[in-house]
């Protein structure tokens, strides 16, 4: 195993499908819903675009944290204290 192996989205979705979906699809759906709501109701696009950018940023950071958490759990399972 290489020291710089990054998990793909497919691996994360296979390992934890519900959590991965909540961290990727839900924020993106909220961002698109807010953009659509802003368009339909005539709200300033600055507000909805800012919200969408923040939600996409949240999704990216949350998935990075989720990938790191998954790698830690996998390493602990492979090299945990019971293996010593």
C-alpha cells in the first residue's frame, strides 16, 4: 500500500453509502434548491450564489474529513492494538 493513496468516491460510497450521500448529495441539492428558489421568487442572486458556494465548500471539506476518518478506521482495523 502506498503512503499517498487517496480514496476514490466509489470506495467511500461502497464503505459508507448513507454518510457519503448525506455529505455530498444533500449540500448540493440544498444549493441547487436555493438557486432555484431565488430565481422563482426574485431574490437577489448574490445571496443564493453565496449560499451555493458555501454549501459546495462544506461538501468538499466534509468529504475530505470523511475520507480521512475512513482511512483511520481502516488502518486501526489493519494495525490495531489487537494485532500487536
